[in-house]
C-alpha cells in the first residue's frame, strides 16, 4: 500500500473515531445495564408479577380490562395494549392525553384473568429510564436519535478504516502480539489493535443495527405514508373514531387472530396512534419461534364494525428495523447471548478507552521514539513507517 493511501486511511480512522469515541463510550456504558434490564428489574422489585392461580384459568374480556384501565385515568385515551413478553396473564395498558406520540404516558398493569389492577409502573423515571434515554436519544427526542445515528455511521467508518490499516501494521508481528517489554503507550496500542480486531464483527453488527434503530420514527412515518394511505381512501374526510362509537375490542382481537392462528398477540395500536390509522384498531401478531417472534404481522380491523380491513405484509424496511432491534441488544439467545454481549461490550469499552488514551498521550511520544526508532523502523518500508507514525498519533 502506498504512503499516500495509508495516510488517507489513517486520517479517516483518526477523525471518524475521534469524533464518535466519547459518544460510543456513553452508548457502551449505558447499553451494559440495558442488556440485563429484565434481570435488573427483578432485583430492584420493579417488575410486575401476577399472582399464582390454577393453570388454565380463563381470561377476562379485553373490553373489561380496558374499562378498568380507563377508570384509573379517565382524562386519558388508550394508545396501546400489550401482553407481557414472559407472562400471558399480564396486560400493560398505555394511556396518554391524546392519541398523538408523546412522552407523557401512564401505564397500568392488569391481571388478564381477574381484570384487577396489579400496579401502575412508571417507565419514565429511575435509573433504567435514565440509561435508556441516554442510550436512545440523549433526552433530545428525534434530533438526539439522528445525532446518535450519525455517530454510529462514523463508528462504521472507523471500523472499516481500522481493518484496512490492521493488515499492513501487523505485517511483521504475529496475530495477537502485545509487546509487553516496550513502553506503555506501545503496549496499549497493541492491546487496542488486538481487542479491536477481535470485536470487529460484533461491533460492526451492533453499530449498524444501532444506527438503523435511530431511524425508527422516520421509518414508521414512511410506512404509514407508503402502506396505509391506500387503505384510508374509503375513510377520507372522516375524523378519528370516537371511543363511544367503537365496537368490541375483544371481538376485534378474535377476528384478527383468526387470520393467523399460529401466531400470538404482540401489541394493539388503537385508532389515531402512530402504529394505526384513525379508523382502525391494529393488531400486531408475532410468531412463536425465537426468530419469527421478532417479525410482526399487522391486521387492521375496522374500529366501528370490527370487520377485518387488511392484513398487509410488513415491507422490507420495517422488517429490517424489527430484526435489528433484538440483534442490537442480544435478545435472541437468552442468558448465554446476554453474557456474550456484555463481555463484548466491555471489550469495546477498553478499545474506545485505550483509543482515547493513545490520542491524549500522543504528545509524549517524540523523546521516547528517538530511543526506539532504530528498532521499530528496522526493516520497515517507507509505507509501513508512515503507517506506524499515523497509528501512533491516532486514537
């Protein structure tokens, strides 16, 4: 590789990683507890659990469940209803002032068998909420998400440029070499390169899926424009269906589930909300296998008549978004996958931290290099010497 080419790649690696490193460190540190959010919730006692009853105890009507939830917050409307991922006997009902997207929401946990309120957990406060918001949008909403998405793009550039530089840099060293007998900065450089190349694939996948997740709001809006607008033609000029005019949600759910009997309910979006239309109650069904449980099948049911309107397949871009979310947090393989994700996350923190250390210490290298220059440059081509110099002044 020519010196000029190496300089270009080294410049890309230096500045792409420099700009994004602090934010990537923040995302790695906040992402670590999020990997174990269920387990942490159980330890903190914030997870809602249903009382034990005889197996097969019948469920109450969903209409009754919604009535109980509305009674807790009569000034709000129901936006979403969902079953707990691990407990089919537990409903979570989300209520907001209007159907529009908002951070002002209340959640009511209701026993699906007795329709009794079990708790009203607050998901907008506490340690895990702070970690989540810092990780997702820096408390800045959509601009924060898009900013983090741009940082994710810079991370991908840093990874690719790092891979390009790794091969010529290691040409005279065995893979995984850490020169422990050399000065501290050189040892950290070797460790930085070693952990960087080991975590390469994982970091690329997590970085790419994280970047895709930052586009979620825009992707959903495009889906509404691309897929739902055609279904809304018969309803043009009509307002959002008032609650008093809506048919039975229990009946609507049975109609939706009849369309895909081998699936189970993921969540329900009510009329006028971001995941539905002003005239439909939309049921999102999911598969029963680890992979298919991440893929959703929407079924739109007329909110007044409770008749099915459509069950369109999700477009590729929404499917990619849904698949990327659990892959980002390692949700596919249970606890072993979570532990693996955590270990790789810690290795990445070391890579990023060592990168910062190398950059901050770059001004202290000149006197030391004089003593070692003869040894380090021994046998090196001009291109390799350029690469070493570039890497030692890069994070």
